[in-house]
C-alpha cells in the first residue's frame, strides 16, 4: 500500500533528522486500528493528484511545498499545468466542448481554514482555478457561475481567450456527425480525466483543488461534481482532504468527497475511506457498472490512498521520498 510504504520510509528519514519515530508497537496499532488524525506528523510535504497528468502537477507544486510554502499556493500552481495543456482533453484549454461546441469549465479550491471558492459553467478563461481562488479571497461568496463568473474574472484582470482547440473541435464535429444532435452525452467508464489535487505543506496544513472541462459533449449548462464543495472536493484541516474524478452525477448523489473525509474522521485510513465511499456511490447508482468514479484522499499525517469502480484509474503521489504513479485498486 503506497501510503503505508511512504509512511515507513518517512519514519526512517525522521530518525535521521532527529524527529520522533513511531515504534514498531505504534505501527502495529496503526495497522490494526485506524489512528486519530491528530496523531502527529508522519510525512510532509505531500502532493497527490489524479491521473497521469497529476505527475507534472505534483512536480509544479513541489518547489513551493519544498521551500516551506503554503499548501494553497502549491495546489493552485499544480493544477494550472493541465489547465494550460491542450493535450489533456478534459481539463481547461483543449478540453472537450459541450454539445453546442462550447468549452465550459468547472473548478473549485479549498484551503486549510475551510475557506472555499468555486466557478462553474465558466467560458473563455485559461485558469478557472485562479478565478475560483479569487472568488474565495475577494468576495463574500463561494460560487459564481456562467456569465457572472466570466464578468467577475474579466473585472479581476483575467484575459478572455478561445478555449476550443482545432483538435477538440474536430473531435466534437466527428462525434456529432456519428451520433446526431439529439444524442445524449456518452456515459461510460472512459469519459473522465479531471485533475483533482491535494497538498499537505510543511506546516501540516492541507489544501485542495479540482478543475475540469467536464463530461465531453454534455448538455449546455451542465455542471458536474468538480466545482461542488463536498462532491468533487473537500478539505478539513483537522482530518484530511479528498477529491474525485469520473461521472460527476454519481459523485454528487453520494456527496462523495465529504463522505471520504467524514470516514477518515471516524478513523478509516485514506484508502479504506475511498473504498467505502465508492461502495456508497455504487449503492446510490444502479448504472454503476457502466461508469467510472475514483477518489483519492490525503490525511493530516501524510497518509494517502485511492479507490475506483473500474480498473484504469491512477493517481500521482510525491513526497520527500518518492515520486510515483499508482494504479488505484478497483471494485470491478
Ligand atoms: N468529474 C468530472 C465531471 O463529471 C469529469 C471527470 O472526472 O473528468 O464533470
């Protein structure tokens, strides 16, 4: 188990650095009974992010975390990488458009004090995550949507730009000609790839971010789980954080990420909390065999894990000791 492995390595590093080491006895207790989340640091800093593009997101966040910077700054810097990458077809620039050929973006961010900001159904902005952060920092609100979110972004100095790449447009035109204008958006285990990211900084503070262009060829106006605090992302600095990817409607029905964090609060380690939340998603969604949903979670002590419905979901983890891509265990 990746979180266990990094935890053990970090204990060894802690010894070298003169930090307290957990005894074999304490480690055994850790395996037998989930530990209270406030039971001392094990690994810091940590960056955790969904999918293979999470590797570069973690690397972009790392200089901030390594130099003692804030988890919030790290998580924003991290997810801005896939937002700007035209090769990633479900985040930001280059993301698949909706049925009307418009790229509409959802994003949210949450910091260590429980503050949060969100934008949904936002068009023409390269970095929706930074607009979400601005909503959090300069307005009394949590969420702005559509034209209001765009007006706010432009007033805040963000530049308006075209987000539909030639390739995304060609794929959309092909899909429309094969399926017709009245076809429902594809609901299957392939329609995903949102970046969700969680960071734990050297001060032991957690933050999270989630940003996406959403389900490909969705109905115009559709908003998924990714900008919904508690569904696509949740952070509680006393416990841990979680973020989701996959079919957003299924995640919303289970209030997935809030559930993962509450399960960690009850004492479940991150991987088990993710597994139990996937079971809840399955209970609430009779079509679960046709969809993908994956969660990742990071707790206050730097332990992390993930779980998903269908094989194929992976996530990236970076700690002082490792930088890796992990295949999440799956229900199917
Ligand atoms: N969760 C996202 C949504 O439903 C999709 C994804 O994970 O790519 O909008």
